[in-house]
C-alpha cells in the first residue's frame, strides 16, 4: 500500500518491532502499510465513528491482515487495555483533541514506550502540554503536501525507564525540557536546530504572504485595519525569529 507523503512521514517515525495503537485510524492505512512491510508486529486500529471503522475493516480484510490488525470502536484510548500496545499514533486531529485524548488515556499512556503525534492545529499548545507532562521529545519532522505543511513529533511517554534515546539525525544536539522558548514551542526545537528544510520553506512563505498582505493595506488606517497590521507584523517577527536558526 502506498501512503500519502504525510502518512508516510508519520509511519516512518514508528519504531520497528512495535505493536501499534492507531487512534482515529480512519481507513487503517498506517497499520496496514506497517504490518505489510514487516516494520511492526501487529496493531489495534481504533476510531470513534462506525463509518470509518467499517472502511478500516474492509481494507484490512482486503489485504488479508485480520489476524494481525484488530479493530475497535473507541473514543481515544478508551477501548485499549494497558500493555496491549507499546506505540500509539494520533494523527490528523486538532491539537485540542489530541491533548484531550492524551489526558484521558493516562492509564494506558504509562504503559506505552512512545507516541507519534501529527496535530492539525494548535501545535504550540501540544508541544507545551507534552513538555509539562514529562514527555521526552525524540524526533520531529515536517512535510509539505499539496501546499499544506504538516509538522509531527515522536515522544517517549513519561515514567518509562526503557524510554528510547532521541534520534539525533532528526533533531540535532539539544536537550528536551521545559526550557523551550516561544519560537521553539511555535515551530519545534528539533526542527529549528536541525535546520529542517521544509520548515525553512514554510517560514519564508509565511513571511512573504504576510508582507504582501501588509503591502496591500498601505494607506488604510481604520482601527480594524491598524489592528490587523499589528497582528501581521507580529506574525512576521515570529517567523523571522525562526529563520535566525538557519543563519548560524
């Protein structure tokens, strides 16, 4: 099975030999691909909605993997027993929902070795939550697909003595912890220090787009426009701080 660039990048962060819990599996593409390739031992594919879960079951049967991938109707980790999996993927959801799933899955999270997260929004809040809760960042990646940019992260779950070491190739040499500054929380410490080329492309694009909008607002001075200009300038400055990492 051939995955989209986004899903391929997410799947690539899963440690070989894992038993995977795919939260919000939708079509079960990630577990099917990983089991087919022999990268993982097996998987539990879960979704809160019956429609997507039915499609997942059909895809699993089509590939003859019913004995390796099991499906469950589940809100987050609700239907997963502690110890059934050692890696969880939470991809394609909003940042707020991703955080809620992690908060409510505490008893299971403590038995996992790692989580792969690809939130679609509020990335800064997700990173802050992970650091506050003691998750250890192992790697970050970012891909562009069809004009959209997708950051993702691999974290070791708190309390695990056998937590894997951070992958230097994906992040560069920097410690994880609560000392991340605003720019690192916003764009990803390991992406910045590793000079990720896709992030650089994103930052340059954001600066260009916002500068073009500012240019179009020249000569307009209503209170609403003035406030909008301030917001745009603030966003430009944030992106410029990110680009500083690429100059050193």
